[in-house]
C-alpha cells in the first residue's frame, strides 16, 4: 500500500491528515510542505505527527505529479508513491503590478515569515500605505493605527470588503476606520511607487495624489496555486476544479482549501473560498472519500475579521440578496444585518453580536427550514444582547 500523499502542510493539508486518522485510515499518510519552518508544527506541535503516524516532510517542495505512475517528485529528488493524492497547495498573495513594485518596503501578508517581516518593518516606520480594503488590508490598518502609525488605505472599489459584506456594513467600517484616523481613499488605485536608494519613499495614486510613506502593503487578493495540477493535466478554472466530493478530474486526486474551485451548494456555478472553516470542513469530505464513504460538501461558509474593538462575523454568502433587515444598535457598535433572497434568509453579517452569528450558523445549516423576514425576531430576539 502506497498510502495518502498530501501536498501542502497548511490549514487544509494538516486537517486532511488529521481527519484521515480520525476516520480510521490505516495506511501511510505523507504530508509534504515546501517550507523549512512549517506552520504545521505550530498548529499541532511535533509530537502530534509522530503519535498519529503522520510523516511530516519539511522542505518538500513538490515539482511534478506523475498520474500514470501515481507518484510525486520534489525539488530535491525525492519520490513519493500514492494510492490517493490530495492537493492542498493554497494560494499566493497577488503582487502589485505598478512601477516601483519591486522596491524594498513593498510587502505582502500571507505566510508566517511575511507577518514577522511586516512587524519588524512597522516598528521603524512612521507611515504605511495599504493597497486594498479587504480583510487583510483593514486588519493591518487597524493594527498599525493602534501602534500610532500614519495609515492610508487605497481601495479601487467605492466600498470596503465588497466581496464579503453588504454595503451598509462596508459604510459602517469606513466610518470606524476614518474615526480611528485612517486616511481612506475609496475609488482610487495605485499608479506608481516612488523610491529613494532602493527603498519605498511614497506612492502616486491613480487620481494623481502623491503620498509619502515607508511601507506599502499589498492586500489585493490571492491567486490559487494551480501550476502543479495544471501541469498534471487536471481541470483548472479559478482554482483546481473539483466536484462536490472534492475530487478533481482524476478520481484518485482530491483538492481542497484555498486552491480548490467547487460547485456552490447554496447558489449557482463554482466558487473558491479562502477561509479556515472551508479548509477544515472540506478536509472531512476528502477523508470520507478516501475511506470510500461518499460525502458531499454542503457546509454554510462563515468568516470572521477583528478590527479595533469590532468582531465582524459573517455566515452565508450575501451576493444576490434583494432584501435586508437590521437588528441591534449601530451607535453601541453591536448590530446584525440579515440578507434575504426571494423571501428567505441567505446570510448574516454580525458586528459584536456573536450569538446572532452562532444562531445563524445553526439555522442556515444545509437542510434547515428557510427563514422569512417576518421570522427574524422570533429566531434572534431572545439573544439580542448576548
Ligand atoms: C494574514 C491572514 C489572515 C487570515 N485571517 C483569516 C481569518 O481571520 N479567518 C479565516 O477564516 N481565514 C483567514 N485567513 C485565510 C486562511 O488562512 C486560509 O483560507 C487558509 O489558511 C487556507 O488553507 P490552505 O491550506 O488551503 O492554504 P495555505 O494555508 O496557503 O497552505 C498551503 C500550503 O501549501 C504549500 N505548498 C504549495 N505548493 C506546494 C508544493 N508544490 N509543494 C509543497 N508544498 C506546497 C504552501 O507553501 C503552504 O504552506 C487569513 C489568511 C491570511 C494570509
């Protein structure tokens, strides 16, 4: 028996190994991670892997998959044979494409090493420009303001976190960031980064405004890592294409987490999600599939983001909503926005109202009865202040 080979030792890869053992998989489990200092070790500790008989290979950068021979090769010449292959290769931060993007001080935030580098650099910096008003950009902006740094956020769209939350929540967060001293520039982009002696000294926005700064953080999204799968002839479309059992176009090969594009169980077409919940829930489906039990991914997506004293929690996908109800009190910074489509609840954004979020997760769970706008208070009122 060759066993299960998992490429990528991030959230999705580690969880797949864990779920395989939890499901009673008796064969070898090989977890291959490109980094020398693996997040996997920080997630579970070194003893966990030996206790669970999971062979964790650090510095194992997989460069090729041979589907006919059912094996993978690493950059340092190792070869691993598999019965089942799992692609958990994640995503990489999209780099800026403007002039000056290669200057020292232009940073991204994806890996633990990126976090350490940004922390160190921020200590000595006075002014930060964040490009992108999504979760990553705004969380960094909030942390940098707490450290007393001068912060500008440049966002191309006319509202913040547009992919994730509804317009009212975007507007609320824009106000909070401005109240906290962030220079927020919506509907603007970055035209060029200026440098002095090879290091960042400022940016020019698309609208022609020049801003001095010491760091530029690009928080403009990620690209799924699909190169290996593509070279192996697997289907790719905004990620590695899988069915609702997480199988790729080769039934012996699974993909999950940030790298995988899957059929949206709650709407039309294919989606790719970037969240811990998605990686963890899909790992259960992969493990079930390898064990020969057919399971389908139907989980309701949920996310969170902490900015200043605000805990933003989201459940469901609000795109395409046609009706909105709000409960709670914005002035107290505790409220929830409920999104409806064709008369049924599809998503909730909660700010400092964790009970609404938790209840929403249970109520929106696959198969739960639909909730109409009239039923909101019945389901959520009793928990309004918790
Ligand atoms: C700063 C930051 C904050 C976040 N905050 C939240 C949050 O608050 N809530 C939330 O739900 N989500 C959050 N996320 C998103 C969440 O971390 C990701 O969705 C999750 O980590 C995805 O897991 P993954 O295993 O699919 O991908 P990754 O975590 O990207 O892991 C993929 C791993 O595969 C390795 N790999 C790739 N190619 C190869 C190869 N050829 N050979 C060997 N190894 C390879 C990579 O090096 C990497 O270690 C955050 C992400 C970032 C960057």
